[in-house]
């Protein structure tokens, strides 16, 4: 378990579609932004390079993550399990 000084307090972001908890985690090899889905317990830790890449993404680039039914029509396939 990381020391309390290595993790920032949780910030909760919510709207009518989703709720996520976000925190800065410094317990790994460098800082990471950890994003948690409290409903499922699934989380991801993104390093600065991944966040940099996300900052350059267009909303259209995220469409396959938001609308799984469109995955087969995209030029790339997100690494998500099919339902």
C-alpha cells in the first residue's frame, strides 16, 4: 500500500452517464494519474506520456470507446472486450 504522501486525495467527477474517481499516484516509478470506476472497481494508471497523447486526441478518436457498436467501422480497434 502506498504511503499517504504518495497519493493525492480522490476527486470525483460525475454526470448523468458516468462517475469516476481521479487521483495523482506517486507510488510507482514516476507520477501517474489513476482513474477509477467506483461501480466496477476497474482502474487505469496513466503516465505523463499517455496523458500527453490523450491531450492530442480528438473526440472522434474516443468514439470507439464510447460507442462500442461502431468498433467494426473504425480503421482501428480499441482493446476492449466485445459484449
